[in-house]
C-alpha cells in the first residue's frame, strides 16, 4: 500500500512483563483468558487473527510475551469495542495456580499499527 492511502487493517501489539518466576503462568493465563475471548471474537467475525508470542531475545528483558491482534479495518479495537465487551462480560476468568493478572504480570507497552 502506498503511503497516504487509507488503511485496510489494524494490529494491536500488547507487550507484557511477567512478575519474577511467573513467565509460564502468565503465558498460560493469557491463553486461557485473553485468547479465549479473542477466539470467540474471531468466530463472530470481529477479529481477523490473533497470536501470543514469547520473547526469544534473552538480552531484551523489557517484556516476556506479546499479544498480536489483527482487526478487519483501521478502527482496530474501537471498531469492535461494544461487541467485545459482551464477550468479556460472559467470560469466566481462569486463574493459574490461584493467581490472576495482578499477581502474574502487567502490560508494559501497547502499539497500534495500520497497513
């Protein structure tokens, strides 16, 4: 796509840092919760794709995992917010070893990109 043309897709990259010793638990928590909701959203046609990736660069310790979500248009999450909130409200949070997000990690950075 040439610079200045209207975007057709948007991506959100959400970087998370695990609390010390909780890297695997954070990964599992994101899969059981965030990706479970993203799967429902994709089934409903709200998302095009989603991924959970681990940081493979041991020298970069700023983040441990990144969630990448592809949206159908440049509005990104804003374009599906109301419908996604219904999914979030229906979701039953799954704890990992009795721990939730506050104990396992935190979002350290979020980026919105368009093509």
